[in-house]
């Protein structure tokens, strides 16, 4: 592991521990219980040694009975402590992952759009569910139990030393070998675990993408190609898992061999000295050391096994904290300006912007929109139309230049306040897997069903909604897939109208609609844009003809600007686009 990865792992574990410190009482209780379990476990062989070398040797039946009762009581007490430890570790783990889920989702809520554009949904779901769940496993079966195993090893070493020093040194001699072997396998297994997590993440993303795009796969007869891709990823995941199994299959027998050799040496050394009456080795001490060795090597073996669990989780923890530590959110505002209401005066002054460094999408564009003005933006795909609207909503920050709203820099306005005055209707309308009423209100209790119905009647969608089995309580399913494009857009218009705004950004759907829906959308657009500053990305002739101003974008620059009539008379780029759209409309009719 290189220094960068090691530092990342240390940083992630440190942050995880800091979060767990929010639950100090539970954490301290688990540590105390672990110490008690370690002491009881390590003390049992010493009691057995006393029973053999003192009470059995000297025929002290009463003393033997008392020691046996004590051993049974300690076993019973140890079982109770194990139950408490298991319960507390689960409570701690669930509290920690609950906290991390909250932190992660809170972070995602404030990330830039660029993060979601370049990060597959499957990966984010995997991070937010699978990776976070591994933290519970790490706490329950990993870190806390490893800490308990380490405490047990320390206690056993202390107890061994109190029973017989020379026999202890024989056992101590094997510990460096165990450490070297364990470290070697840890480094090897780290690589295989990382490969497993990478392939698992790839598999999740691949499945997510293919399930969402299954209709395209089937329409273009790509089932075989996608199956082969899936098979390849699945095989790589299986091979990575087999590597892990292979290394563990080697490690455990080696530990057993070292354990067996150590016991043999203890029996030979102790037995020889006892038979020859050299030194002071007693039978009880030899038996105690056999127990000590089993107790010592078991946590050593378990540490390696639990390292498997921790390593599987560390990769996930690193991914989670890489998101929590990232700077993907919009930078803090320079000021905290708040507006009760915006007039909607928007100025772009020499604005440059790029999604990727050195690949400019907007090249120094400048324009002005007066309050209440309806402005249409037209241009070829990829010309930068949508980017302009993203910048007004501050989904991204500009690279150079200035954007002013009502005389203030957009970066001086509190982000939440800025967006509260702007409403956006995108071409790909998004509806939650919820009822129509909840999609419209977005949880705002001040919006009554009566207000929604009145506005729905004005828009012309009331009859359609009431025709559904449950009316306004009908569930629209994920992304509103049970509705047509036009129906989804009308519901999104209804949503916009129920939340006050000063600036409207509308990206009109390019898909063909039936005449009735198109008429309803056109009328609703007029309703939405009335007395509001409106920016509409469109190719609809009716929208262009009724706009106060048109911005013509080509390759990130404004090539023409003016009213519809002025641009037609100019007979330039816009006139060509208009003619093309007009001819297309005529041919469709």
C-alpha cells in the first residue's frame, strides 16, 4: 500500500472513530465489557493450573470444589458479558451508520449537478446502501472484536508470565513469526479486497444502467452483447473472490501448524523438566500453557479473519468519506443578500464557463433581460443553451465574468434565497414515485387541495387527474413513467404555479405532442410567463413569435439577438433555423 492510500485509510478510520465518539457512553461500555471478558478468558487456565498443582496434588477436595464452582460462575458471567457486548456493539454500529447516512444524504443534497452527471446512479446507490451497511459489520465483527482480541492477547501474555516465566518465553518466541505472517497476508488480501469492491461496484452500475435502458437494448437487439459484458464483469468478481479464498486457505493451516509446534515444544520442554525434575515445571502449568496457547492463537487467527471483514469495509468507508470530504458543492457565498421578491432583472457580462478545464462551453457571452421580459433561447444541440439556465440557478459557478440579478452579483445572494425565486421546468420532467398531490406540494402544508384544483382547472389538467383511479392521490410511479410527456409537463407546470416565483426557466419538450396537449401546454406557458421574467429554450414557432426577445446561440456565443421580426429580416442564422422548423411543421401537418 502506498503512502497516499495508507493516509487515506488512516484518515477515514479516524473520521469513523470521531463519529463513534458522539456515542461515548455506549463506546466506553463496550470497551469495559471487552476488558472484563478478556480478563475472565485469560484467568481460566490459571485456575485450572491451581486446581491441578495445588488442590488435586494435595487432595484438597473442598478447595477443588470451590475452584470448579468459580470456573463455572466465571463461564456464566462471561456468557452474560458476551450478550451485553453483542447488544451494545450493535447499538453503537446502528447509531454510527444512521449518522453517516444523514451526513451523506445532506452532502448529496448540496452537490453540484456535475457530480451527478459524471457519477453513475448505481455507484451512488451502492455507496449509500451497501458501503454504509459494511460499517455495521466492521463495528460488530471487525474493529470492536479485534480490539477485544488484542486485549485478550495482552491478558493471556500477562497470565502466562505469572504462571511460568520460561514457558512464557517459548510462546513469546513464536509471536514475531505470527506477526510477520499476518502482515504479509494483510498486504496481499488488501489488494484482493479492493479488487472485489471495484468489481462489485462495476456490477451494480452495469445492472442499474441496463435495467433503466432495457427497452433500448431490446429494440436494438443488443441482448447478447450486454450479456457478454455482464458475464465478463461477473467472472472478474468471481476471480477476485477466489483469490481471497485462496490466500485464507493458506493462512489458516499455517497458523494451526505454528500453534501445534508451539504446544509440542511446551509439552516436550515441560515434560522433560518434570520427568528429570529439572527446574520447577509442574503438570498443571503444562496443561495451563496448552490452554493458553489455544486461547492465544485463536484471537490471532480471528484477528486475521476479522481483518478480512475490516478490509472489505475499509474500501467502502474510504469511498463514503471521499464523498463526505469532497468539495463538490457550490462554494460558500461571498455575501448573504436576501430578497423578499425579485424583479427579475438579469445581466450576463462576459461570462465564460466550462464543465471540463480548457473546453469552454460559453465564450464570453453578454446579454440583458428586463423584468417581466419573455426571452427565448435557440440554437443547435450542444451550443450552450441549457448551460445558461444552469448558471442562473447557480447549479454551477462561472469561470470568468459576472452574472447580475437585480443589480447584485449572483454569488452575493444567499443560494437558498436565490433558488426560492426561480422555478425551472426541464424538458425531461421529473416526478417522484408518489401521489400527484405530493408531487405538486413537495411537502408544503400551506398548499390546500382547493388551491391545487383551482389552478389545475385553469391549466386544463383537472379533468385528466380526476379521471385517474385515485384522482389527485394517484401514484405516478418512478419518474412519472405511467404518464405521457405532455401530461408530466402539465403536472410540472401545476407544481410551479403552486410555489411563488419571480423568474421562470422553461426547457420545452422537443417530443411531438398531440394537438390538444400542445394547445394546453402553449396556453399554460402563457399563464406561467405572465408578468414574470421568463427564459424559454424552445424550437416552437408559436413561442418564438410571441417572445419579447430571442437569443441565438452557436458554439457558446450569442450570434444574433432581437425580436422574431427583426431576426427574420436579418436573414441570418435564426432565419435559417426558423425556416427549417416551419417547413418541418408544415410537413407534419
